[in-house]
C-alpha cells in the first residue's frame, strides 16, 4: 500500500468515475485501474462497486476511505511543516445530535484558533449519522447522549464500530418550549401536564428506532407527536402550535435568544451527555479544546 494509491482512491471517491479521476490525477485510465485493483487485492476486499453508471464505495470501502483521508491529511500537514513549507490548512470536523450548546462550544473553538490556518466542519444530524461520521472518520468527535434505556444497545453499536463513548456530565430532563407556552411559567411540569400539547421530536429517517431517538422517554405514549428534520423548524413549531421537546435544559441565549425556556420535568430519568471517538485514537489539539468547552456546561447543570 502506497501513499499514491491512497490519493488515487480518494480522487475516485470524489469523481465517482475512473475516467474523470484519471484526468484529475494526470495519469492514464489503465494505470489508475491497475493501481486500484492492486490495492483491492492487497486489502482483500472491493473498495468500489463498478456499474455502467460509474463507481461508488462499498460499505467496507467507505470505512477504508475514512482512514485513507486521515493518513493523507496527516502526511500533507507534515510535508507543509517540515518539507515544502506550503500553507496547508488543518481541519476539525464534529458531528452531533441537535444541541445548541454543542454548536456554541464549536464556535468557541473557531474563535480560539481562527480560520486563517484551519478549516472547520460541523454536522448537526441524525443519531445514526453521528455514529457513521465518526466511524468513517468524517468527524473526529460525535456528541450524543445515553440513558438507561438506550445505553446497552448504543454501547454495543459503538463497540462494533470501533468507537468508545466518554461521558461528560449527567443532567435532568426538561421540557423546552417558547415563553408564550401556557406552561412556561411553571417551575416544574409532569408528563400529564404536557399531554395536551404536541411533543416535537427529531426524525431519524430509516433508523427511526426508539434507541436512536434524541429525546428521552421515547417510548412514552404521546397523544400528539410531530417530527421534524432540523432545529429551526422545531423552534418555529414551538411558537406556532405550542409544541415542546424534551432535552437537557441547557440554554444558549446567545444563539437562540430569550424567546425560549426550559421547565424541569418531574421524573427520576437522567441523561448522560458525552462524546464518541475512535478507539485508541488521540484527540487533536482542537478536539481537546472542544471537549474542554463542552465540559464547561457541567457547571450549568449543577446550578
């Protein structure tokens, strides 16, 4: 396995065509095809699926490409620093469930390092995609939660994917709603109090299992339930139909303003906020900074 072969498969994944990738790499199509076949023989599986419409990565190929990109990126950084002296930007990618505080922590990292020498990428997405992004090295860190209901199942998934979960802090459960909601003035509410209002949940697509739900108490028999794909839509629904969602209760008024509030839910249920990363991997400097920023929210939880 050579560095050039890794660069070849990365180019192939971008172009989805051997002809186009060969043009990009300034090599002949037969040379690229031979290099790919040699690499696939060496690793023992097909990296790409060939069809009349082009090529696409196989399941194992997606995982392999994640490692290949990481190796090439690290080589480029070493080359820029010690050999060529070129200006290569380092990257930091994070995936997360829909948490404003996790976005706020990401902003703090950007403000700390700036964007002259670094490139940043954030994915606020479905639970399954958070796991897949970290597994395939599309993201260094994935932020999500565990509780007594989903812990065993998700830990099994993490282990099979070569990932580990690191807890950051435990928190209670809150009903997040707009300040115009009839229950927003309460210091505490019960599930019975909330029954007359729509529960808002993040859609998980084809992985719409209770174990992948971003909201705790996912198996509760809600009388009214509305699913949405993004946080902005959920906020609009809170205003438009007096909906609510169940969350950690951590408020980031700097980003969402003061039109929303979190009311404590009367329950013994807890959620553990933490992050997943690849086993045996060492977090980057920016990764460590991001985790430090996330950990600060433990102080908010303890108030």
